[in-house]
């Protein structure tokens, strides 16, 4: 008992010092902490929405709309499969149905070959034939997977757009089957963020149909494979937007963009963009074949620019010009960098928490922590004297470890998280109570102080481990099953349980052994 390995002593001292180092930045204001050199720990505990105030947004992902768009793609794939050079199968009545596509084969003798072609070209679909009619339907498993993937992709794009605004403390998580919960601490007016989040930002590049006459534009009747799209910036003398005859075929997709940046060209704000290898090759081919023709850049069904191709663009880089302001050019570049949303979004719930309410919550939580700390310290000192002081010192280190870990992990502290810390303060000395009571029993049984102390720390450990592992399991389950504030409570509770086990079995033992070596008492002061 009197011997403690050197590595345990070094580890305990190192953990204690590091904990206080990572806790220290929380006593500085945010601006001062951020100005510290990068090699100095400067992370602070992020305060949640209920403590700092801010915006709460619940977003619905319109997954069914995206699935309908996917069905349109399947229609095109079926058309391509049946009319390919090796197939040449006649068909009619090709169109969408509920979660599927149907087509009628003209020649009954070609139905079997058509079914085989479609099975080879379309995966994740159930294909049935009844007479000359073939039905392709998305399976339930495919629908579930696509809905999940759509929500996850939308969540990731929302996260990118918010990160581009420098809101590093935002909490973004999927909720239920088709919703995304966004919490933005410190944001008083979420309208700008909502506008940025909600834009589909689907960019495509098209050729214009130069054969369309002004009369056709005036009547609004578009010829086949052409649609009339309004300009986002150009206006007619009467204030109406200019309408462009855009060919429906997408020449290059915005999915091939890998970067977009606001810049200045000839004194005007523009957006420069860069394609990946595939996009650069397609862009080069299109511009090479269509020199002298107008080329429309379409964003969310609006033409933002329609320049004439002066020469082939071979480097995969381009410029989007228009009536941009510095702010609109920056916003467009953010949208293009983050990518297009896979499905439309709607805001189903919005709440704003004022900073005053958050300050009240912090004040109430701080008071609760202080009262809990004072009560526990007083109880341990009155009940166990000097050994209670050892436990109280270990408790201070325990709290520093909790705050230091929360800062290092950049965890978000919520009001339930403070409740977890308060609960941990009470639980942190439970192990010491078990150890000290065991020491008392051994001392009453006639053991020497050294033997009683050794028995207290050694024999009580299995009980201490059991009492810590069971709430730890509960905390882990709360984290994986719960969401939002419940997770905050689970995180602080789990961290507190682990740190209290360390402080009770290592730190108090070190202090007790050091005291025993120095004083060699004839009786433990318990």
C-alpha cells in the first residue's frame, strides 16, 4: 500500500496539470481566447441554445419530391434502354406511376427481351410484366435507403452552408425519418440563415434555342425540348424579367463543380468557378463545338447569365457574371461550394431564445453547482476530517477534468448538461465514502493504520467499479437513444463518472499515501 509506481504518480500529476490548462481558457472572454497563439490551448466549452440564446429551426426534407425527380430519371433510362442501337424496341405509354414507371411494348414477342434489358439497366427495382405492359417499381428497401440517404445528404449540405458563415457552434442533426434540427446559438435573427439554407442551389449549363421566334416567346408556348426561363437579373423596360428559350438538355451539371469564389473582374463582382476532371472535359467539349452560340447558366430555374461562347474554354475554369453585388457574389459562391440540395426544404418550426433567458439559465446553473459543491465539501470535511479534505481536493480536480474534456472535445453544454455536472459532483465522492467507511471498519477490527488504509482502497475497488459502471451504461444508452438536451446530459454524466473514478481511486490514494509517509500516525483520523 505504501508503494505507488512512479508512472502512476507522473500520470496523476500530468492529468491534473493538463486539466487545469484546458479549463483555464473558459475564464477568458471569447475574443481573448481566440487571440491566443495556436499552440496554446484556447478552446472553450460551447454553450447550447438554452444557455446562450439563439435560433431553433426544424426543417422538413421533401423526400417524396426528390423521389419523383428520381422517377423522371428512370423514365429517361427506360427510354434510353429501349431505343439503344442494340435494342430498338418499340414502345408506347411510357410514364410515371406511384413509386414506379410503366411502359407498354408494341410487339408482344419483344416483351421478354425488354424485361431483361430493363433488369440489366435498372437496379433496386422490381420489374413485372402483364401482357405487353411492363411495370418498374422501387422496392420498399430501396425507398427506405433513398429516403435515409436524401436526409443525410441534405443535413450535410445544410452543415456546409452554415459552416461557411463561420457559425462553428451550430448543432445540426437528423430528427425522425425526414427532418433536420438546427440550433444556432448566438443568432438573434435567423432570416438570413434560413434564406441561405433553403435555396436549392441547383446549377446547370444549357444551350439556348436560337430558332425560337419573338412571337413564340410572347405566347409562352415553348417548342419541344425547350423551356422558357426568366432571367434572375435582366429586366425589360416594363420591369418584367427577360425570358430565355433554354434547351432542356443539361450540357454540364453543377455537380461537377469543385470550387467557387467571389472575385472582381473589370471592377465588377463576379463568381469564378472550377470543374472537376469530368466536368472540365464536358465543358471543354461543349464550348469547342458551340463557339459563337449563347450559353445559359441556370440556377434554380432562373438564368443568372447567358454569355456568348467566344472561344473554347479548356482549363475547366469559368466566370459567372451578372448584376452581382459583393454580398450576392459571396452568397452564390457559398451555395455552389456547398452543393445543391437533393430535395426541397420547408421550415416547419422556428423558435428564438433570447440571450436574457440564456443568462438566467447560466446563473441558475452556476448557483446550483456552487450550492452542490459547498454542501458536498462541508459534508465530507465534517464526516471524515482530513481524509474528507483529500476527497474535496480530488473533487476540484475532477471538475477541472470535466470542463477541460468538454473544452477539448468542443462539446456543447446545455442546461441538462449542467444538471449532469451537478449530479456528478454528488456522485464523485461516493467512492471516497465507500473507501473511508471500509477503513473505519478495518480500524475498529484492530488493524494498523497502514493495513486499514490498504484494505479500504483495495477491497472497496470492486464495489466502486460496479457503482460507476452501471450509471455509465445508462449514460451511453441515453446518448445513443436520446437526442438534443438528453445527449448533453448523457455526455456530462458519462465524462463525470469516468473522471470521478480516476480522482477517487488515484488522486485521493496519492494524497493519503504521501500523508501517511510523512506523519506515520498510530490511528487514522476518521
